[in-house]
C-alpha cells in the first residue's frame, strides 16, 4: 500500500536526482550530500516534515526499490 504523499515525495526526489545527473558533465550519480542540500534548499521535506540527510535519502530510495542514487541513474539509463 502506498500513500499519495509518499508517491509525490518519491517522484520529486527522483526528478531532482535525474536533473542533477543530467546537469553534470558525465552521467555520474551526484553525491548524497549534494542531493540533500538541493532538496532542502527547494523546501522538500521528509514525510515527517524534517530536512533530508544522506541516511534518510538512502532509506527512501531503498524502500522504493532503488539501490541508492546509483540505482536511480541506472534505471534512467535503461529507459
């Protein structure tokens, strides 16, 4: 069972990671800290309303079926 708020959050996080990856010169995954800084700067918070940190970001991606940021980038390359 998923919740609409969780789906929105997941989509926003993945879109940010994809955007940051494309913005880089090479298709390398961005560092967790950089993604967290960007999400926090954009005002995206966790489901509990807290700021993102690398551990929280990894947990969200892992629960969503990705093997971290690397998994998001690899899925994007396949599609």
